[in-house]
C-alpha cells in the first residue's frame, strides 16, 4: 500500500509539472493523457499515455501512438527509444524526456508546411481575447506578489482557472498564507479588461495574413528552445558567458540555478545532466533574457520586440530592452528548429562495419574467453567512436546515408593478427581488416568529413585512423606469444561490406543495431533507404553466460623455481584455524574517467594498503586486467597467496578476484547474467565447511535494482545452507536504508553493527573521499560494503575501515589529495570458538 501511495504522488507531481510546461495536454475520461504533436509536412501525431499503478516504481507508462503516416518500423523505433529512456533513467519519471524526444523526432520527419485552406474574405473572425503579452505581464505580477511559490504552481493555477485573476489570486493567497497589496488585483484586472476591449473592438475586422509583427510575436511557434539559446550564447563571442545563469526545474527542490559555465561542462550521458525541457528561464546579470513560462525571448527575439545588449554594463535593476540593427543578429538556418547535430560525444554509440554473421564463430571463439568487451560488443570495426547521443541518431543516420551514396560495396579479408600496447601493462590483440584500394580508410574519411568533431579514432596515433577488429586483451609482455598462437590456428575469413551500421546501448547492456545504412547500389538496382532495425531483426548472438550458471575453477599459485603461475589441486585435508582475517575492497575499475580517478597513482597505494592488512582472504571487486597484472607481478603476493584468476578470463570487463593464504577445497564461479560471484570453500579442522561468498551486487543504475539484489542474496543464502558456516563479504550496493531493514537476513549477523553499534561506518563517502565525489551521482555517504556472518561458532573479534586516508599526487592543476579508491575497504577479524 505504501509503494502504491508513493507511485500515485509521483504520478500526480509529474503530470502537474507537465501541464505547466505543455498546457495543450488533454485529460481523457478513461485516465489517458493525450497531446497532438504537429508534423510540418503531414497530419499531427497523437501521443497518448496512461499511468499503470506500478509507475514509476517498477514499470514504465503505457504509450499509445496514432497517425495516418505512422508505419510499423517507425512505431517500433519510437517504442524502442521510450524503452531506452526508461532503462537509462535513475528516477524513472520519464515523461519529460519522452515528450521532448518525440517532439523533436516528429519535427525532423519533414520540413514542408502543410497546405492551409484558403480563408473566405467575408468569414467573420474573432481576435483572441488573450495574447501571450497579456499573460506575460500578469504572470510577472503574480510571481512578484508570491515570491516563495514555485512558478509552475502559479502558472498551473492561473491556466486551470481560465486566466480568471480573481479566482487565481484567491487560491494562491489561501495556499501560500500570504496577503497581497490591494493594487495587485487592480493591475491584474486592468490588463484583462484592456484585452477584452481590444477583442470586442476587432470582432468584425477583416482577417489579415499573418506577418511577423508584434501581434504574432510570442506565440508558441516563435519561441526558440532553451537548447538553441544556450548554443547561441555559447557560440556568439559577443556574450560574456559568466554573466549568464541557467534556471531549471528540479523535481523535488523546485527552481534551481546553475552557472552557464558549469552547465557547459556537463555531459549528456551523465546521470546528473538536466534535460533541456526543465530549463525554465535564463538570466543575464539578474535580468531574464529567455523565459519558457512567459514565452519571452531577448536572445533570438524579433527586432521590434527588442534585443538584450550583451555589451551593456551590469545593473542592479533590469535594463531597458535595447533595439539594435538587424545586422546584430546572428544568421541561423530557418528550417532548423535546433542544431541537428550537437558536439556531445558518448561511448554508448558508434558507427561500425559488422562482418557477415555467418563468419562470426571463429572470431567469437577467441573473444568469449579473452575479450573483456565480448558481451557488450558484437564483432565490429569502428569507423566513428565515440558517437552521438541516442536522440540524435536518426538525423545523423540520414546524414550518413547521403554521405556514402557514392561509395561502392567492397570486400574485407581477415587473415593477420596484430596487437596494440597501452600505457600500463596490458595489450589489445586484433585482426587486421584488409581491403583493396584503401576502401576502409576512404569510407572513414567520408564519415570523418561529415562529423569533423568526432575525430577520436583519427587522433589515437600519429598514423591516424587504424582499422582493426579486437579479439582479446592480454598482458603486454605476452602479446607476441598470443598473436603467434592465434595465427597458427587461423583460417582466412572474407566478407562483403554492403552496409554501415549505427549502434547504441543503454546502461551496461550490449550494443544493438539502431540503423542499417546501405552503400552505393550495384547494377540497375535502386539504392535502399537507411532503415531502423527492430529488436527482432538484430543479429543473433550466443552468450555463454546469458543465463545463470556455475563453474568449478582453480586457484593459482606462483612457482618460484620457474617464475610461473600454476593451477593448484583442491585441498581435501582440513586446515587448522583458530582465527581468520577477511579483507574486502572495491578497487574502482579503470575503464572510465581515467583522467579524474588517477588509477596509475591509486593502484600502488592500494597494494600497499592490502599488504599491511596481511589478510588471510582478500576479496577485490571491480577488478580489471590492468590491476590484475600488477597483482600477479607483486612479490609479496607471489610468495604468500593463491589467486583466483591469472588471465582476466573472469573479468568481463571487470569482476571479482579472490586472494587467499588458506588452501581451498574448491572455488566456484557463479555467473548471474551480468554479475559474477566467487565462492571459495575451506575445510576447517574441528568446525567443518566454511563457505565464503565474495560478492558485488547490482547497483542502482540498472533496472529494478532492489528486486535483483534481493534475488541475488536469496540465491547466496540458499547456497550457504549446506555449509556449517557462511560469510558474505563485498559491495552490497545499498546502505542502511529501508531496503536493508526489509531484507530477511535470517541467521546472518552484520559484523560492523556487532563491533560498532551506532556508528554509520560509511564505506562510500563523496563528502570525505575525493574519488567518490567524482563517481557519485547523488553525493550521499552510504555504508555499501559489508561482512555478514552465519555461524554460531564464529565470533567477530574486531573490524575496521581501511583505505580512508588521503595521499597527495601532483597533477597539471597542482597538488591533489586523493584516495586509493572511491570506496573504503573493510578488515574483519573473526575467531572460531
């Protein structure tokens, strides 16, 4: 019941905000909401939705699309994008994003204006009794009279009462508890009366052709978007960007402000990015220069409306609107509603060549066990990567379709292996795609010309763009041996390139093909259009770990005599043990934000922290091949520990690695879709079997994270039932919250709470930890890491947080204090009694 109540409140708040931004939304008697979205060259699209009882907690809205021109492919494309928005959203309140995306999508489908019926000369037309100028003036008066109220509430109240100023003021006074001056209502009434007289006086006037005059300015169609205004300010050198402030609507805190320069640095792929539709107004030196609510625009505004002078001195009071010559305006293409291609890049999209699926198996056979990106990427050759955000892929595909119209299909052969070395200790092994007449480079050059800002692949080396098909990541010093091994067993593959593909992914899900774009047609056949690729038409892939499965894998021990790591046999004899030290540490993968998380400086400090713990069993989460190679080369680890992985085969692209001094009876790796868990089992003399579960539960970034974490823990509980003792250690990805309280822990005890009752024990603290501040989306300290114990014979002797001391590094920006990871680790000592 409580969850249902929260959903109802969230739905109500969302629709109230939507109505404030989109007053044309209609509410139907069956509970459905509808909005007509104009298509310039065709009939409008009717976009409808209904709220299911479980939205936004667990399910998305139910969408309905209706238009005479809408066919199955476009319908699938739209629904697919809505699903992507739902999957990638952290709050799950997605109607703002959906409305903005579908509006832009429909506007891009055509640029011709629909033919309007001719007006009859004698037809009586009545001028509207209300213009946007009237509303602007009255809204400004109301905002001044009720400064503590959210403007969206004022606007919603005003509109829902049909602009009746007396009723609106009465409701706002009652709601806010604030009295107003007597002249306020008089001024509001005067504006309404003047508008009514103007309407009555022109009721029988002859209709005139619409022109760009004061009477038509401020209408809905004339208001440029907040994104347009943002880029105008960004690109126009006459503006001092530090003078501007972006004012946006926060779903929980109302209107908030952000400096223009801080907004400029945001990444649209980040969780904290604010969608454009939430921008309510933009200020310059405390004066509003663009306002969604009143539809006022002094950046792109018509000349008669005035233009804000960016060179005017700062004022404590609003400056008068200054008229300037027409040459002061920057020329923008008339047909573009907004810049169609932005400068934003994302690693969630790419333009690629994909081999014929019939040729995949020899490639996938290598990749399955040695390519950390096997699940995320299909076999491919990158042409442009990173690419553009999901909302821009259709317009980008249209651009690509025109660009490659004269490029003929060509053949690629895959016969030779090579490798790249990287900074650090690893290397990438790849197949070299060969084509006649430099066909791959010619294709990439054409695409690079169309998207000059997306030049990452061309700048990776001094030689420029280097096409390759990645098959594995290996230790740097072993790369030549791997190339020789692969080459020995390889037979040449050939395939025809007839299309390029635009691919996209959400969250940690695999890439999927969004658009197939054909090259030049052969013979007399007409060239096909670029096409959206539906879910059912994706190339099939056979993941070995798509379903939950478990594997018995060995531990490895370093052999000093020949300096190699060798698998060790299972320990069948019991081990004498009176006490045990368990260490768990999320080490933070080095896959993203390398320039901000300083992995090269963190890893040596991390290893030193682990050395000082002298832990009997060390559980490490978010391990990547880079750190694994360092671990395997570290002398004290070679001399004292067995390691669960020496090749990176369990890291896809990151995972859990266990180090142990205690001989293990066996080690079981459990793969549950995208998550991997390690279960070493030890035989303790006099106490029986001890199962240790090294875990990293699903994070909040995925879909239904609480439900997934609960199922993962229940699965671990079931696995521990057959053992006398069970200890779970790792990153649980939830804090001391309702989720923790609702979990049925049964016989499991929390080691931190036993030893530190009342202490918060934060292991992820963006306030104290500079690295966590970089990776956090919410900035809230939490106790994400735990050691849980199920045993009547095991007592917790002590427990402490490790890795919570900062150290200094030198960067181009100066000296910085950083930490070994974004998490702090835990060291837990237990005693068998």
